[in-house]
């Protein structure tokens, strides 16, 4: 196998590729390139003259029996029969993209010797895979679930895999519980129901019996579990890792990623509908943004604690069900992650990528976090059943630095290693271990106290509720209400009363009011008394409103312009131009996906979609331009009236101009909706959360997305 150093840059059609992309190019075939031969061949390279008709012993008129001799037919069917590989046991459904990571300066050098984290001259290629956890490969994107956020950094010292989630804590403290937890959340064993949902008896049964899930359940029932986009969610390493600097000092670390676009969620009703209307919503969103040059970007941050501070807190810093409140351990943002290239082919890239928490580089290490320790085995192990022994040689998994060792053979070995020896030590001194000076990974000499072999958990691991309550307290009232509704939705899908009652009792341990509100909806008797008084503690940056971008932006947002015959074309053209200039996407939606006539009847625009084909749920905002005939026609069409009502109900930004205002007024039944205030008739007006104007103005077009009864 040819190894390509990270420094190699290769120019393809004028685009300079990073080390990983250049390396991947060696494994890429493009049927459009002349060099590929362009015509079909068998897998052994012979050109194929017919791929449709099986070779037969036949009479030209009546046909006849097929011959087993036909290698082209046999190979085609044989390869098809074996196309599927086992899907991931969790996180089966995902979407991936390429990009880069870089640090702003060398400020992290005080904590880590890892060049990827301390050398600002480096631009490290990355591959990121986002995922849901519960559902199978074919499940919908917008289900209520945790999202995976796994990053492979192709560093010059080897691959570093940061296998994180969009929620900073986890359900359980001990890795050994993972099979039980996953069995409980996955479809129930007797009927394989439900798909992509935690709304079932076994999940809530497990919750009610395992207190340590309390904190994570609060997150999973919050809006964090229904993101608007992969591009608009945070990422967290979750487990506590360590950083080791040049002086061999060790710090504990939590990794954070914060999206440039802010953290945004769907509303539950939207998420439910999109799951049917466009199950690939998040996949498409990721590709659409990158293809349109709106590259998703995150600030990369670290929370660091010196070893000496390990016991300073009322929680154990190695407990993955706890976060480190940012009020007491601030996040230092040291770099950025940007995704700028979609995959060429899903299977060899997004499906075959394999992450391992144990893949680290010098300067980064592990902690005694018991969940992390179990993960170290699980990821390495699971790749065998998914991808086979030589999974690290697959193009997407190969490091960009040289790989050299005495590991050999196994199914599908790719590398051919020269030489007489495949062991160390050997008489030629071929491939010796690296010294520390040569960059060899040397474990930090961590001091272990004299210990007794026993199955125990450290004392602070016994406390499970404080941060669950703190998270709920830290949410804004609307986020709290969404949590109430989410829990009520889930519990109404729980059939056994015993499970519902036990779940309410558990919720009562987190917060009595929360339990009361949920119990009231699902018809369960509330425990008479609070389990304990709510401690009233809050922490910063737990509400997602904390991450609203400083400068409001409509970048990459999808905006529908609703038209009908008789619309005002110049206004629509101006709107489209202004939306595009703001790096957002404009889609004209009309009664048909064809030419829609303008108000003078002299032309029109071609609608991108028709009212039935796309629903308001798939857009962030909707605009209705002027045009009396168009407004009248839309008012007669139930589907388009529903479009606007639904957008309003989902707190979407709605804009209307001229006669479009009259249509919105009728559709929503808000007689007071006007397009001008008497004092400033030419300005835009915001009322009922709707932006209206008498005529088109450029300031209006970039109007604040996100206004509405519930700002999202
Ligand atoms: Fe995973 N997890 N996990 N997990 N996980 C897998 O590895 C596991 C945990 C996460 O896009 C599997 O390659 C155990 C926490 C992501 O390919 C498997 C435990 C976090 C992905 C596995 C955990 C994660 C996985 C399945 C408890 C957030 C998708 C396929 C000790 C920090 C990676 C695979 C991708 C995937 C095991 C807990 C995130 C079976 C045993 C905590 C993002 O190995």
C-alpha cells in the first residue's frame, strides 16, 4: 500500500487537496474520467459486452436454459448478494463529511504536546460522522434521540478519533451496563417495535430503575434531542480525557464544539412530520449547505483541570453522567473545525469509517473514567464484525502518516511489506519501536494508590440527581415546557401503568413541578410530596439560547417564497437576490412545479416545488409577495392556507408584502395584521411575530429570522 505523507499536496483541476483527500484520490475511480476506461469491466478487468441478458443455450425464437458458464452474470449476482455488512449496533444511521481542523494559536501547548492541538501552522484534515443512536440505517433523521458527533483527525502523528455526542453527559457510569441500556432503548425483543423512538415501556422501565440515567434523560427530553440540523448542534467528548505537556504534566480535559450558527432545534411537531415527509432531512441539509459553500463550522474548546484539582468538586470529574459546570471550569476556545467537502460515495466513506476511542496521539491520553475504559475495548472489537480484520487499511480509515509494524495477514490484507522478517527484535533491526524522541507514544506515569481488587464505584458516583435538577432549572420556561411535553408524549406511548407510575416517581426526584405537569397529562397519580426540595442551582450555557450567534444570520437557511398566478415578479426576483446575497437559499413554491405567470401575464418564474410536494416544515421561513390575483388564489387553496398556518404554529419567520399581507391575515385569522404603521408607512412592521411591509425593501429581505411567538 502506498503511504502518502500528510504534507503531500496534489492539485486536481486547480483544487489543492489536503493530505487525506490526496490519499483518498488513489482509491477513487471516476467513470467520467477518460483514464478510467469509461466502459464496464468485470472485477478482474475484462471489458463486458452485455450486462443485461444471461448467456443461454437458446433458440433465437423461443429462448432456453441459462448457462452457469456466464461469469458476468454470476459475478453481478454474487456481488449483489453480499453487498450488505452488519450495521453499527448503535449509531447505525449517519451522515459524514470531510473538512479540516486548526488551532488559533499555541495556547494549549501549556497543557498538551499534541501538535494537532498546539501548532497553529497546521491544518489537520478531518472526517466527521453524525448519527442517531437508536434507529437502524434506514430510520428517519429527525427522531428524538441523542446525536453522535464522531471526528477522525488525520494528524501527522497518526489518527486521533474523538467519538462524541451532541449532549455532554451519558446515561450510565459503567461500561458494563451498556448492553442492558442499549437493549432497553432499542426496539423491544418480542415485536421489534418501536423504530427510532425511546417512547416505549422498556426504555422508561430502565429509566425508573436506574437513577444514574436521570441527568441524561433530562437532556434527551429537551430540545437538544431534536436538532434543526447537524450543523446547529454542539459536540462534546463526554468522557474525561487527559492532556500531557512537554514537561510530562497531566491535566484532565473535556472537549467541546460550539456551532458558529448557534444551537437550534426543531419543534416536536415538526420533527414528527419531517420524519415522514423527508426522512433524510439532516443528511440533505448537510450536503446542501456544503454544496452551497455555507461550510458548517464549530469553535473547538477545552475545559482543563490540573491533576491536583481532581477531588475539589461535589461530583466526581471522572463520572460521565456529570458535566463540569462552565461557571466553575470555563471553556477555553482554542481552534475551529470546518466541514467543506461532501463524500463522493456513501458506503466506502461514511459507512466504512470506523472510530475508536483508543486512537489517540502523543500528548492526549485517557483517564480512569470507567465508561471510557470500557469504550476502549468496545470500538476496537466491534469493527471486526462490521469490517473485518484489516479495517484500518480501508481508504477512509488509513492514517496519512506512514504505518509500519509486524502485524500481518488476516482477511483482505491490502499492504505488501517487503523483507524477510515479520517480528521484533530481528537481526536486521527492521521496524524497531520508536523512542520518545522519535515520537513514540509513552504512557504517562500515572500514580496508582495501593488498591484492593474489588467491584466498587467511588463515593461521589452514588449521587445521581443534583445535575439532573440543575439542567432542568437552567432551561428557559419555553424549553422547560417542551420537556414536559416530550415526557408526556413518551409516557403516553408506555402501555403498562406500573412503568408510567414508576417513571413519574423518578421524575419527581428531579423536580416536583415537572413531575406534576407530566403526571397531569398522562393520568398518573403524582407522589403527594416532593422527593426533596429543588436546590435551585443553575449553570450557564445549558439553555441552548445561550448559543445564539452574536450577529443574527440567515446563512444557509431555507426560505420558501409562496406564489400563485398573478404574483409580483420584480419583487420575487429582488427577494431571491437578497436572500442569496445573505447566503441563504430561496425556493419558489407554487401551485405546480412549472411556470407561474406574473401579474402582467407577460412571463413569470418557474416554481422549484409545488404546494403538495414540499411542506412548510422543510423550510425555516416563508414569504408571500404582492399580487392581488395570486393572494386571492392562494386564499382559495386549503393546502397553501395550511402552509402558512403550520409555519405560524411552528414559530417560523413569516414575511408578507402588499396583498400578501391580506392573504396571511385571512389565513391566520388575525384581522389586526397590517403592513404599515400610520407613523411610518414605508417601514416594516412586526406584529403577531410576522414581518409585513407595504412594498419590498432590501432591509426587509434580511429581516430577523427567528422572530415569532417562540423564538427558536
Ligand atoms: Fe459508543 N459505540 N459506546 N458512545 N458511539 C459505538 O462503535 C459503546 C458512548 C458513539 O459514527 C459502537 O463503531 C460503549 C458514549 C458514537 O461510527 C460501539 C459505550 C458516547 C458512535 C459503541 C458507549 C458514544 C458510537 C457501534 C459505553 C459519546 C458512532 C459502532 C461504555 C461520547 C461512531 C461502532 C460512528 C458507536 C460502544 C458509550 C458515542 C458498539 C460500550 C459515552 C458517536 O462500539
